[in-house]
């Protein structure tokens, strides 16, 4: 697995911190119009740095786990967009009624973020154990 340099590690951690600050602040209803964008910026930064970690080996399990990580990345981006929608309601015209919008779209960012975080936790743990086995 290609290691990140110091700047990339700092950017990865900064993205994770921005995601945490954005999600926690949004959840406690503090500056929600700003924090949804902070979460998106953090997610994009975090994803960009994780994509930089390439695996050049031939281990099928690690390659599969890396592909699963991309599902986690998609969940983080959808969570950020859902958070922005919960604040600005840009998806509201696509639904026939206010109640349908609330049932199907409003504040669903929590589920997407949780799913992304669980996949992230599982895959990083498995990748590190597989790398230990490989070496």
C-alpha cells in the first residue's frame, strides 16, 4: 500500500476533523447553513486523500476492500448532499407533498453518514490486517 506523505496525512486528518465538526455542529443545530458546507468540504478532502493511497499488490482481498471503500466515499458524498438539501430543500419540488419529502428525503444524511462510517471502519481494519498477513 502506497503511504501518504506528511502533507497528505495532514490533509486527510483535516478532512476527517472538518467532517466531524460539520456533522456534530449540524446535529446540535449550530450554524447549520455553514456546517453542511464544512461537512462537504471535509468529505471531499478526506476522499481525495484516501484515493491517493493506492495498492499496487496482487492480493485479491485487499483489492476488493479498496473497491468497497469507494462505496463508503459515495455514502459520505450523498450524506453531505442530503445535509445540504435538509437545509436548502432543493429536492422538495420532486415530491408530490411535503409529507412525502419529509418521509423520503429530509434529514436522511444521518443514515448515509453512519453507513459510510461503518464501511470505513470495517474496511480499514480488514485492510490493515491483510497487509500484516501479506508482509
